[in-house]
């Protein structure tokens, strides 16, 4: 099969023929119809993830059809339209048995702990735990966006922060995850403020439900407290930056909730007096388990959420290496989707 192969961290990956992945006994092979290009893939290519062993195939947001099933798989068959969370849970550990698959103690992650979806085929282990059946009306591009950014944002807004109607939600960073959070927050009835450095990203935030869009600056928390008459009830960092976190915490009113989605550097410093003095809640959010997808899919099929509107560019596998490298110099507007089984046009 053809795949994007990383042979040296930071060096241009290549599109080559590689062996097909083995079908897990309790899993499946998925023919990848669409796979998202995420900032996390760029970090992996740069060598920032210690779980990656070279040579390596990136990619963790995908949707497609089942191409083969393992001998222990019962309720899934070839041709089924599916997606899966980027955390593939074991289904057996303490956290899985409690229903917390997204923090599985023995998790695997395509594109990180094993070869991912920038390929014609990708394996999904523990199919009964991790596969999600796609509604017929949901196309593969939209479904691919659910695997990481949209599902992560859904869980952060709906399940972790538990955003309520008429609350103020300030979303820092309006890339794929941030725009998803904006759209989901607006659908929940919140008044959403989008914050970014890019005017085009702010325009997209307004388009997808933000009532205000602010250019990030060191004093943006003052603007947010003025707009919200004392501070937002919820802030989300969809970037992963010390400066952003400090602004987000300063933007909250007492008893506010901050949700950390973006991965942070190890050496950030915070003024903990703000967290303590305002009795703020700091909440982490890491993906979403397959068992939590049905309410999200119900909102999508009902026309309450439109993940397909966040897909701003479609490319082939041959275009993927350059697009991956470009994430280091420019933010991707919305979500870029790769079609691994489609040949380059022109």
C-alpha cells in the first residue's frame, strides 16, 4: 500500500509503498477514505512525541470502510462505514471498565504508538471497544474531522466544562479544535468569544457562531472581562501556550472553569494566586471515547452541528508531506483532509 513514511525526524517524509498492516485478531483494517491533517501530526514528525519509533506513518483522524476483520471480531463486517477515536482503548483496564476509555492505561494511538492513517489502510485494535459506526448521511470528510479535533472539542465543551445556555465561553485559538469548540458552544446556547492572532481565523469563528472575535494581545483578558461584565464562566485553551493559559485564567470570573485541550510546554509558569483567589477549576480534556459518540452523531445528523463546514481543504496523499511541513510555518485554516486512496489530480 502507499503511505507517507517518516524516516528521520524533521526531514521531509516520502510517499512510498510499504507493507499492509497486520489485521489484529480482535480488530480490523480500515480502508482510509479521508484522514485529517492535525498539528499533533507535525509535533510527531518533529520528534516531540517519545512514543514514536522510526520509520513511522503519521495520521490519527480517519474515516473509511472496513477492509478486513480479525478472527475474534463479531459484530463488524467488511464494507461497514466507520471511524474511531485517536485513543484506541484496551477495554480491560481499570479506567476502561469505569467507562473512561479516553484515558485508558494501556491505550494505543494510530500515528503515534503504531503506524497511522496517512496510508491506504490503517489498523484499529479492539474493534468492539473502539469502532464507531457512521450514519449514511455523514460523508467521510466530516467523519474524519470527528476523530480528534471535533470530538475532543465536543467532550471539552459538553462533558468536561458542561457549558450551559447563556454562559460566556472564551475559546483561545481558532484552528480546527478551537473552531469546533466555537460551533459546539454556540449550539449549546452559550455566548462564545473567539480569540486568535489571525484575522481569517477570527472571521471563521464569527461565521461558526462566535458573538465576538478578538485579536489576541497581552491585554485581551481585560477586554473579555469588560464584554462579559466580570469574566467568562468557561475558557478553553485550544493552542497550548503559557501566554494563552495566563490570559485564559485572567479572563474567568470567580468559580469559572478553564479547560486545557492544547498540549503545554513543560516549562510554563503560572500565577497560582489567580487560580486560588478566584476558586477557579482547571480541567484537562483528552479526546473522547467511542461510547460517547452517539449523542454527538445525533446532533450532526439532526443538523445542529456541521463538522463538514470546518473542512477547508482537500488534498491527496502525494500532497501530504508538503502540507505537513507547512504546519510549522503557518496555521492551517479550519481542517485539511487527505484522501489517501485518491490519485493526485493534474
